[in-house]
């Protein structure tokens, strides 16, 4: 019998990757290509959707197939994970995008967002979509496009242009594009638009009216794991069976299927998500309510999310702007040169603080400087900032969620830092566990697709594929933990209110 | 005996030239100063650039001495960088072999464990990172000795500590084993440190092919080897594949 594989496509912020997984959930081959980042004005951040689709078709998928030495017929299903909230609008007839995609990092809508928080208030939005307005989400960007592209609103009304996040754009192209391409999204991605009702998982009439978005341009909202249709371009007759936002895909890849199970992905920023089951939990402590995943006809599983803006990027700043290390991993060597932080704390509020504070007027501070402090102490403070920011989010989760976290599953580049992982276990006072497959975003998309297509039988089967690669246990003295946390909180207070608008 | 290699003489002259004065020269200046054709000078500069002995300024196109020259003599590879570059390959090795994976570098006459991936059976295990192994009684250590990553001489002068009846406790036995490792490209240690335990290891090479560490799997001797006491060829193959992949990531090139 010919061996079959599941393909995952991860359309990320920096690059697009294609990974093939085998039946044991092991990585078989990888194709990857970076794309251009466009920063036309301060605060703007765009991608070229045509470039991304062309990379996928010409380089990313062919390389993965070549690496594994297999033909498209050997692929059981395709799953897609994607950067969330990035907004694409394109012409239904020609397939040509209207300008570039406006990414989740783009803050051009900050004035508009402030205005609608002031005039309408958060509650109107929280009740309907579970989110309070920030520049993160898609709807304000769509509004911006209507206000700045002549005639776009009218063309949208007539159904001539289509809206989507990245998975919608790729699925539409994979299934034929202008020639009958499927226009759809999944509930996790739709939950980040501010246009979907978080309870009914359908487009919300009041939100559509509020943002003046015509229904004709919106994709159909489907389950995260469900066979949508066959690919026609690139991988003819291979079923596309999953789509999830990247952080939700990581939750799935870490097999956090039970309420109370949580994962944190440590990249440039970090994203902590906890499964809250079929119960929708509205946060009172600065977290976002979001759809975790929806498998087939089963009820949706919700999640609470705590995004942290600056974690890995603080290490990059330490390397590139201060030049104290040559490579990111070297920060551990520098930090191990000293016993502790020497009383020094760094709050990396480079563009304000995200969860749980949500303070755009915060700016970064380094406190506790004395003539005793060396670059080693600063290196410690850089790593500890990631630990304490995680602790703040975990505290919020435990305050909001009926089930307190018992352990944290981690993934992402920073998990190779042993000092940080031990510190994390120490300040959270719980085990921190790293899985054997660190590519959890891709794995999650593959799992969802494999589940929908019958390649894997059920969630329990997927759970059995998950293996522990490393585990860190808390060893810090509780009195010291409390004293350090108190110092961190005082440092955070000093970062607030620095920026004046 | 063959005479001096001309291109190496010229490369040395270019490095000396860049080490003088302001230290930033254009291709034309380098070629003119040494009386070389521009094409010849460019070929040598490009090669020096590929091994990081020379850097080229992006804006001006001028050449200067590279960062790697500063570390010459210390053969410096940051252990945390090594772990970070290895992590995907060591995870894959653990998943495929079903055994624990460890990565070792030399430290003051011992093997320092810098990375450890659990055996993928979800039993309770603790991280070994930071622990030390004897050089002569582990496959990881024998790799470091065989390829000159750590000096052999100190071990040749005294009796070697005997942990079990299988430990290579004489300099002669150890030397013979190391010669065999250099022939085959991998090492095996069966019950040489602890009865019932074995490990298989292969060399990790850095830039220019220099061995900077060893990666291996460890576990019960009857899982790692057959009834005749030979390690399973498939496990040796997986270990060597992982070592090659890490070496490629570190810039060792083809070997």
C-alpha cells in the first residue's frame, strides 16, 4: 500500500510554509518561502497577496512534495493555518486584489478605533463578538478601505469584490479562483473580524450595519475541521479539510482538547490560549473571548486568549539595537553569567501593553539600575520579562476561568532556552512542558484536516501522538517568588501613562 | 614536497592588508595594492567572506576583517546556540528512534550535556542538561576524543576509571576503539558506564568540518543492540542522519 500523508499550509506573517506529516504525526518534509513586508508609512504593515499565492504555488508546495519524494495523489487532506485578522479584498471576476493585504500589525485605524470606543463603548462589541475594539481586528480595516478606495463600498454591495482573511484568499485560489473558487472562512478566523456573532457563529446584522459592511462580500463561515471541497489548482482532487487561525491551530496541535488545558506559543510576541469548552467565558480581566475550534457538526469549543506584544522581540532588540549578543540563544549564556537580576527589571511596553493591561499609553522602562548592574543582569531581566508577562496572563485566566491551569504546554523558538523555561515553571508554580513536535501551528492544521478526512479516527488518537520532549518543574522558594512578582508589578506601574497622545 | 599554495599565500596577504590602516578597502584597492588581477582578488575575497574571515559593507561595497577572525583560536561555539540550531533535528531523532536524545560538548575533561530530549513514552523523566559524563565511558565522549574535539593525552597517562567490567580502562583499548570510530564515523558504548545502559553517537561538525560536539541516543542495551551485542543499523543510521543535518545547519558544508 502506498503511504499517505497530510499536508499543512501555514500562511504566516513572515513566510508561508508547507509541511507534510505522517500517520504518527511526525514531520516528513518542509517547504518554505519568505515574502516581502511593505511598510509604506509609519504604522502601516502590508503584504502582497498575489506574491503569497505565487510563492505557495511555485515554491512552497513543490518543495515539500519534492522533499518527501511523493505525488499529490498521496496526500489524504490539506489543512490551512494562517496569520489572523489580515485583510484581503479582491475582484471576484479577475482574482486581482484591491491593493495589498493590510496585516494584523497595521495600526492605521488607531484614530478610528479610539473614536468608536469613545462614542459607542466596548460593551456593544463585547456582547456581540466577544472583542473590544483594537487595531488588531479586520472590521475597522475594511471600514478604512471603504473610506479610502473610490467606489469600493458600491462594488462590494454589488458582490463584485470579495473580503477574506488569508485562508479565504488561499482556499478561493486553490479551488479555482475566478472559475468557481469557494469563498469561505472558518469560525476561528471569523471570530477575529469583529463581524461574527460569537454565540451563533454567523455574521451579525447589527455589527454589519455598524461597520456598514455589505453581506455580499463576506465568505461563508464553516467549521474548522470539515472537508470544504477539492483543490483544482496545484493539487488537483486533494480535499481541503481544515482552516484555523494560527494560534488556534497551535492549541489544536498541542492537543489541548479538554477545558482548562492551555498552551503558550513563544515567538516575537506570545499568545496564551486556554480551552474553556463549549462554555463561552466573558473575561473580566483583560482577556479575549475567541473560538478555539469547531469540529464538523459538533458545538464550537471556545477559548480565552491573552496576547503579549513583546517577548522574543525583546531579545531581538537586545541583540540588534544594543548589540550585547550576536545571536538570540546567546542571551542564555550571558544571563547564566550572573546569579540573579541584581534588582533590575525591564518592562518591554514598546508600543503599549497588551493583555491583561491593554494600556496604549505605556512605554518601556528599565528600573532598579545601580552601578552594580552588568549586561548579565540586563540579560536576566530581558528573559524574566517574558516569564512575568506570562504570569500576569495566567493569573487573569485563573480569575476568569472556572478551572485553574495545572500545567502549561509551550512551543515556539524561545522554548530552546532552558533558563527561561525553568524561570517560567518557577514563577507560574506549575510544570512547563514542551512537546516533541515544536511546529505546533502546522501540526494543528494537519490534525484538523486529518480528523475531518478520516486519516485519524478521533481526538483521542491525536492525543496519543503527543509526546513530552522536556519538562521543567518549579523549584523557586515561594517567598522569593512573591517578592519578585511584587517588584515586577511595581515596575509595570512605572511604565504606565508615559506616552502622551 | 610540494611548494607553497599560491592562493593561500595571496589570501594571507589580503588579510594582512585589511588588518592595516583603516581596514576598509575596495576591491580595486586590494587588487592594486597586491598587484593582483581584479578577478583573482575578487575570487579570494569571496571565499574569505564565505568563511566569515572577511565582511563586505553593504552600502559602500568595501571589505574589512570579519568577526570569525576574532574568535579564531578559541573555536568558540555558544552551547545555547548549538541547542537552538539542533532542536528540530533532535526532536525528530527521538520521535523516530523511540529513545532519549542527548547532545554533548567537551568541558574540562568531561562531556557536558547541553541538550536532552525525553524518550517519547511519556514516562516520568528529568532533564539531564548540565550533567557531566566521562569521556572514555560514553559514546558521546568517545566521539569527542576520536575527532580531536578535546585532547586525548591526559587520558593516556593514567589508568582510566573503571565503572563496569565493560569500561575501556586501558589507554591501549581506548586508542584502538577511537581508531575504529574514525573509520566508521560513529560510536557505540554498551554498559561501559552502567550495566544495562548503552548509547550510540555521531559527530557534529561546525564550519570547515571541525568537530564541535556529539549527538546520540541512549537507552536500554537490549533495545539498542541485537543478540550479538551489535547496535541496530537503523538506529546508527538515524543518529548519523541527525548529526549530518545539524552539521549542515552549522555550516559544515558537505562531508
